[in-house]
C-alpha cells in the first residue's frame, strides 16, 4: 500500500493531444466570449470619436432621466419578480417535499413547464387573459365592477416574469428541502418545537442556501431579459434601452455599451451577493445515521386548503400556455372572455410559410447543443482528469458566460465582427453561424455542469483498469469514459438544445433576414402585429411541443441507458 | 427547583418507563411484536440487537416519532403514546447528532429552553450549566461544523440534558466515533448518567458497548425482545440460541436427546453422546451450546465429559490460542491459555475434547 501511495501520480506531463484540446477551447472562448465582452466594456469606457479612455459616458448615463428611470425600473421589476416567484414557489416546494402529498410528481413536472417557452410568448397570451380587457378583468368587471391592473406597465413584466421564472426557485428550494435530514426536525420536536415555529427556526434557515441560489438566478434572468418588456411595450428598462440604442441610434452610440456594462455588473453583483450569503453554509444534512426525509401527513382540513392553493397556483402558472393554445385556434379574440370561434388556419399558415423558422431552430439549437457538449465534455475532462496548468481558467472563462446577458453578447458580436466582411461583402456578424455560436456560449455554463456531473460519476479506477490492460489514453476515453458519460452528455445536450431553441435576446441583435431566423425570432415578429398573433401563437405552441417532445424523449433514452448499465440506485 | 450558587443545577428526578403490549406495523410489515418492558428509575438500559431488529424503532416510539396501533408507553406514571413528541419531555440524542448547522453551539443548546419560553437569564444559566457538564464551555460560540465528532456528540448531549428531560434516549451514540473515542466517550456517558441519575436508554448493535456501560440489556431480534437481564446473566444464562450467539462466541452442536428421566443423553451428530445432567431443562429441538473457554483439549478432568475431534486450525491470539476442532459435522472454537514455551497442536491430529457438564447449555432457536 505504502508503495502505491508514494508513487508519483501519472499526469504531470501534458500529452500533445491535451495541449491541442486546451488551446482550441481557449481560442474559442477568447474569440467568441472574452473579446466580444471585452470590446463592449472597453467601448463603454472610451470617448466617442477620439477613442480616449473616459468615464464620461457613465456620468452621462446617470444624468439622463430616462436611463436613471430605466435602471431603477429594472431593479424594481427584478426584485418584485423574485418576491412573486417566491410566493408561487414556496408553497409548491414545501408541500411537495415535506408532506405526504399526492400529485407531488405532477406538480414538480408541471412546475417546469413554463421554462420550455420563452417568457415573451406567454406575454401576449397573458395580455388576453389578464390585460385591461382580458378574460379575467372582463369577468371581474361584470361581477364586481372592478378591474385589476395585472398587466399595466411594469406590473405586466413582473407578472409574466415571475410566472415564468419561479421554477428556478422551486427547483433549488426543493433540492435544499429534500436535503434536510429528518433528524434535524425530530431533534427540534424532541426539544419542544412544532408547526410554523419549527419551520421558521429550523427548516427554512436550512433551506436558505437553495432559496438564495434560485432567487439570485431569477433576479439576474429578469434583469437581463429583453423580449418580454419589449413585447409588453415597456421601454424604460435597461435591456430594452440597450437594444433600442444600438438598433436605432447605431453601433457607435456609447450608451448601448454603458448599459451593457451595467447589466454585467448587476448580474455579477447579484451572483456574488448570493455566493457570499451562502459561504460556509453547505447545509446538506442527510448523513450517516440519519433517517432520510421526513414527510408529514396532512389532516383533512389541511388537505383541502393545500390542494386548493396548489390548484390555483398551477392554473395561474399554466395560464400563459392555456391562453396561447386558445389563441392559436382562435379566429378573433378581443374584448371577450373567450375567442369568438375556432380554426386551424393559423397552423396551416405557419406550416406553409414559416416552416423555415422551425428548420432553422432545429439546426441552430442542435448545433449549439453539440458545440456545448463537445466543449463542456472536454473542459470537464481536462479539469477533472489532467493536471495541465491553467485548466481552471477554462472552467472560469466558460462559467463567466453566465454573467454576460444575451443582449450584451449580441452587441459584442456586432461590434467585434461587423468590420470583418466575407468575400461576398456580408459582414461576419450577420452570418447565421454567429447566432449558433452566441447560443452555444450562452448555454455553455449549464452544459458544463452536466458534463462535470457525468464525468464525476465515472470512477477513475475504471479508467486505470483500462490503461492497466493496455489501452492508451485516447482509446480509454473512447471505449470507457464516453460510453459511461453518454447519459450525462445527453442531458447536457438537451439542456442546451431546449433553452437555445427559445432564446431570443442575442438572436434579436444578430438576425438580419427572415430566412435565417429561428422560431423565437419569428414569434417575436408575428407577435408585434395583432394580425400575426394567431399564427404567432400557433408557432409558440409548436415550439413548446417541440422542446417538450425532445426533452421527454431524451429523458426516456437516458433512463433506459442508466438502467441498462445499472447506474440507477 | 433547587438552585445552588456556583452551579445552576440541572434537576432531574428519575422516572420509570413501562411499555406494555406494543405492536407496530410499517404497512403490512410487523416491526415490533408484543413488546413488554419495565425500566427502573435511574437505570442505564440498553436495547441491543442486529440492524433491523426493531431496537431503534422502539426508541423512536418512546420519543414520539413512531406510533403504535395498541399498547401503552408509560413514563413516570403518564401514558405518552398519543402525545406529540414535542410535549413528551423525552430527551433524545440522535445517531447523526442532528446539530443545526445554522446555529452556534450555545444557540443549539438554548433551543429547547427558548421553545419553552423561559426567561433569558435562566436560559443562559442552563446553557452554561449544560455545556459545563460536558466540558465545552469554551466552544459555545463555535459552529457545529467547526467541532470534532466527539465534541459534536457532547453538544448533542448538552442540548438534550438542558431541557431536563424525564428520560434520556441515546440512538447509537458512539457509532460515528473512532474506536479510541468510543471507549472514552462511553465511560463519560456512564459517569454523566450516574451523576444525573437519569433513566437512560442506549441503543446499540455492539455487545461490548452494552456490556460495559449498561445496568441491564434487552436483546432484540426480528421485532421481539429475546431476553432482558444484566450483562452477566445474558452471557451465562442466555435464553435461546440467538442470545447465546449474539453475546460472545458460542459453540453450537447439533444432535438429539436419547432416553428419558435421569438417563438422558445428548447424541452429538457424528461425534458420540454425552450425558445430560439431571434436572436440566432441554427444550424441543435444542442444541448443545458452550463457550470456547469452558472446554479443554487433549485431556479430560474428572467429572467432565469428552468428545473426540480433529484439530482443523489454530490462531495465536497472545494470551490465548484459539483452536478450531472438528467435532462430527461441526467445527467448534476452543480457547486455551498460552504458556511460554508451550508448543501448538499439529493441524490434522486427532484429539479429545473435555467439557464441564455444568457449563453446557441446551438451547433452542
């Protein structure tokens, strides 16, 4: 034993193949993430025309009434979205994890449905359901003579965003709640605590890290989102302002870049804040000698209330989807609680004229997913299995993409690659490949986590056994590591694919012609005009179905594979 | 409450525990079967048994985390079976310690007192007293994650004692400690229990732990109490094969009873027969049981009975040599004291086994 332990470890010298892999990845991240982001930041700090370094742009920003208002609106909308997302997610998370609650699986699944549709798509349907003359307000007006301003101005953005992003809190909070060992609660009961007090003093503090992780994610996502406020015609927020400056005033206007920098800074600040709050608080308490999870039974009265609350929340959460579905079949739907009549015409039109959107989406999203899995898998392998100097930097750089909002990346690509033209005369920035690369960069951090998880499941001794029997590193990777990672890589691919398929922020900046546009862009174009709403909704339904089918299919494949090789416990 | 000036006393009045006719099911699974048990005030009592025997289930029933369909659990004269756990005043130390990571040591210990809405000054005094009792006054402001396993265990103990529980329940308290700490902590536990005179139940699967610290032991198997007694009782007079086998090493020989009355003999399968002392109670299907140290090899003392066998293997253990002797179809273990210069018996050689009749037991499953 002692001999084995004192032997030098095997991976000091980097193999040429590894060096090449590291270089290629580094180059990719440099050209498509760091340089564009750096260009945006640099431009924000240079004087227009002269190119001298200055902070005058930022002084201008804060001296402009519109920008100041946009800034505070963005903060307010993000904050309130977190509050409302919490109101939605908290009861769902607590009921499904801490109680013996029938339908937990359905709730946990349905809870994720909002994520497979871009929020702005739901926004239009939400207008029809909750707007000033929407279904709910028409009914309220009929019965009580009141109207509630669900969708007025910033309220609308908050409403749509919290309905869309609450799953982030639900997922993280549920995970945290599930990780609390029952002995934690039992000890408190044993010492005389019960009910709400027990929840407040023990359970919630222990779940806090998960909650904060989810809440900061919601904050950042809402803060960076471009399409929802645009579609709801709310322009005095930061992301829409950045977009409008660049598209209407032009690429040389410094304000777009200043806003971009502020978006980045606030994103990083929110993530840093949650990281600080969570430091040293890995409260995962399921442990040796623990008793697993405590699930309490509900009394009859509690059940009635609980099911009522859950039903109400789910109805609310699914209302954008229901509205969209209605809209996609509606002939005319205006000033009435329900559409006047139903038709298949919108679907016919979408399949007739707009199948190009679907085709483009499939191509872009699969390419982006593929790039993510290849690069993510390579980074995971390099970080976990080699000792190459600087390997951590690859990880950090790839993860840094989290802090770059889609709008900012889009602006960065335009600025960086616009000057570079192809032989035909088209600028590099407007080539459809750029959309793919932007999507790949944006989704890389998520795919990377999936790849890490997949590789960590593969015991190193399995590789050592292969090498011991005479397989080279490359052949070990091909014959042992990759087959065992397939499930995880597929999961990473699906994450990238399904979110890339509905992403709009970066796409909106980079797409120049309809023939290159993916579904999200097509949706956006359709949804701009009242006449386009029907076909837009049909396209939205198709997108939801597309993503849902792909996700379910891959789940099925992963499950089957895991079972086949006995990795399921 | 009696309060002294130097040390605010943690007052405890020893309570008896009486459990009668308790049955517990997990769905169709019958986990506790007809449990009847009397634990005396101030007793240090062990639940001993292999994993899955029901010992922890019964402990959690007493603490109020499981409910029985019928029966009674009376603590200090009060039936607590239908009382929620937070009203029982039954202190439990969890196997995992269950210290809350978001609170300091002092806050952990204060928790139960705060739940009782005691005045701040009294809480502080009792937290101090409880921490002093386990020798951790200096670590009051630490977080549980900054403590060693042994220290965490003491915090868990202090937290429980601080509420002055009627009885103390310890669920495998030593299982997360290393071997050396285990011996140390179990002595401390015994000492503390003696000082507080607190009725204590100790759940363990380790017979050595139960033997060394407890006044009496209940041996569990498959949801039933097999036997209750002092450690020596259980070792010397096990009620059945399970108890004999679970506590210490036991040699078990198959065979059958021949004859009747004063002339009964026990024919060991394939190895001759030995007389059964008159008046011995031999249950149906009984097997011959004896401890490794109650037999001799190579000679038979006067009045002892003999069996022939073959030396199969031998292990030198220092103070003793343990021989494996094939007797009929079985192999028995015999411990022989080692004397300097003495040789070992050669493997494969035939030999004779001497057995003291009074140390032989006939036990059934």
